[in-house]
C-alpha cells in the first residue's frame, strides 16, 4: 500500500485518494448532496485541508470525529 502522507503525495494524488476513498457511495463527485452518513454537506470541503497539504488525512478524520460524535 502506498503512503497517503502529504510528504509522499502530490496535490493531484491527494485529490485522487479522497475521491477513491469516497467511491463507496456510488457518486464520487460528492457535490454537497448531504445524503451521506458523514453529515458534512460537501465532502470536498471537509478534505480540503488534506488536499491543500495543510493537515494529514488522519487529522482531518479525527477533527471531524471529535465534532460529530458525542460521548455518553
């Protein structure tokens, strides 16, 4: 498996990684349909910090999980 770390990928590869990872919903365009269980509206907006090289993929997912899930 290839690395998905920012230091090991180009911006274009990160776009492809995000789209490929989201292909499970049968609509890889993810244009703010708000129909997915992620509940973020625009998936591309959610992963923009990763695509732009600002946050690692795991950091984006952890930040979303911290905001989306209520403990207890």
